[in-house]
C-alpha cells in the first residue's frame, strides 16, 4: 500500500514510512492512501511526484 503526500509530492511505502520521510508536517487533508500502482505511476509521470528514498526498506533505529 502506498501513502501519498500531496503537500511534498512524495510517494511512500506505507509499511516502511517513518520520521525520516518528512511528512509529519503534512496536514491529514493532504494525505492519501492507495493500493493502485498505476495511480502512483501516473502521479510520478504527469504530476511530478517522486518516490521517497527513505521508506523503500525498513528504517532501523539505533
């Protein structure tokens, strides 16, 4: 499942999203959850969204 941050134009992997991703200041009204890979690809290609580099794998806390 994907977490779409419309404020920062980032797409997160919901299961790995964390503090490093930088979405904490995004209002709830600008957050969206989707399972649609085609929708995510459309956001990337035509809307300028980018995949978050921090949440592609689990974030480790040390």
